C-alpha cells in the first residue's frame, strides 16, 4: 500500500480542494474527494488508502465518525485524522473510541495537519510491519508475544501477571468463541477451587490493560476475545 495515499471526506468542495492542494505540495497522493459515507466506502473498496482526512458533518445519513467506524471495521490499519468545527465533548468522546491520529479544529492549521500526517504515516508503517511468528495481533493497536508472555500496545510492552497472561492466552486460543467459567477456573486455578469474584477480578484487570477493548462478557456463561485478526 502507498503510505502517502490519502482519501479526503469533506462535503464542502472548496474546502476539500484547498486541502487537496496543500497535500499535493507535501508530496501526498490524494486518491479521491468524497462528500458522503457511501462515496467513501466505494473508494475504499477499489483503492489503496493509508490515511483518511474526515470531516464530521458530511452528506447523507451517516456522519464522519460513523463513516470512519465503518471504514476501520474492514480496514483496521487505516489512519483517521478528523478535521471538524465540532469540538464538543459528545463528538470528541465518540471520535476517541476510534483511536484517531488527530482531531483538528477547522479552519485547520497547516503545520498541525502536516505533523498529523507524518504521525499517521508512522503509525501506518508500524501497523504494516510483518509480525514475528510468535507475535499474535489482537487488533490494530494490541498484540501478544506468546513466547515471552508480553502484551504490546502500539509496540510498547505492558507487564502482565502470570495469571493475566494465562487468561489472555486461553482467550486467544479460543478467539471469537466462548470460554466458560469452568474452563477459566480449571486452567488458571487447576489445583484449588476459586470464586466467581476471583474470575471477575482477573478479567477486570486484564481488560484495563487492554484499554477495555477485545474482551466481551457472555452473560452468565463466560467471556470471549473478539478479534478480526
């Protein structure tokens, strides 16, 4: 994939053309300019795109944040930069959930945009680097080293306790499938009886280290690790 390929999603044509002109001076390849979610999805299906500059207020029923969520669902290493006049907490909180490279206020500062694009390139490059065989990708941010029992977030190691590692490895082994309470108990505490509260506490600690991503609760039955990888 071309690491400098950019999709602009902006329904104000003059603004979009100004952004395109600036990106070209920086050496970026503007793949397309789109005004709606439907147009953006069509482009992503046909073109190689590394970075998306996304306005929040765009044409159609889906806004920019909803559109970005759909794009990342099928292209998890896609890097999103939001350009918007909407700096309210509601939209900021929604955007944070997508882990964007930046959330820039319009009219944007060119220098801030230039730096954000460089950061997007760096993040995209790291996401595209082939992992070693013993590294298991969990999502576009987290991976797990099964040999050394290390969790990584954006390539930075996160310490896990022995039981946290055992639980994560069990969930990875049964990725996208239910792991019931009985299996967890007998894998993590094989020599003794443990309480449901101990299991919940262990899951809570691991969830915190995964930034509350990936692990889903299956009511009254157990847990599962949800991953597209």
